[in-house]
C-alpha cells in the first residue's frame, strides 16, 4: 500500500512531468509555426524537404507527448479519486517498483490495458 509520503512524491513527479511535456509541446508548436512561415520563402527543394521533415517530426513528437500527457493527467485524476496505484484491470495494487519506473502505469506488468471506449 502506498503511504501518503509515496503519494506526495509521485504527485510531485507527475506534476513535473506534466509541466515538462506541456513546455515541449508549446516549444514544438512554435517551431512548426516558424517552419510554416519559413517554407513560404524557400525556393530550394532541399531546404523545403528539410523543413517539411522537421515539421512532421515535431508533429509526431507532439502526438506522442499528447498521449503521455493524457496518461499523466489520468494518474493525477486517480490520485484525486483515491484509486492511484491500483490496476484498472484487476483492482490489485501496482508494485511501487513499477510506479517508480512508470508513475502513470494503470496495470500490472502481465495485464492488458483496458480497451478504449
């Protein structure tokens, strides 16, 4: 069972992760906008392809960060609801070692996550 000290530590960790992800997303979004502006003045196909690759890479990274952000926010919501650290599949406690590795884990290692609704 997680102690109040464990929960406080995981909350701090999750909030720091949330802030870092939000900062990365904001920075990449600015880069994407700059690349779009830069493309309008580019005549070189090589430069154009490079800008397009950079923009697509930023968009892909933002999509991955958005998924992680949703998981982090879900973990913070479960803390507020009092269900943090319990598997969403079996209801069994998630080992603290797993939460230390992935603080937004929702299942035990050998369980399949629930299908999205």
